[in-house]
C-alpha cells in the first residue's frame, strides 16, 4: 500500500528508482559483456 502523505515515503521511492537504475545498469553490463565476447564475430 502506498501513501502519498507518508513522511517516510521518500525511502520506498528511492528503492523503487534504484531498482530501475540497477536493472538498466545490469542490462547495459550484459550487452557490454556480449559485445566484448562476440564483438569480433559480429
């Protein structure tokens, strides 16, 4: 349950946003790994 008037609502927002950021970083890291492994082949 999300409460917009909750004074501690900043931390869940930061956790949710950090999850999105970590997902994007993980995706870019995976693409970089694929590119470094198969860059000469592709």
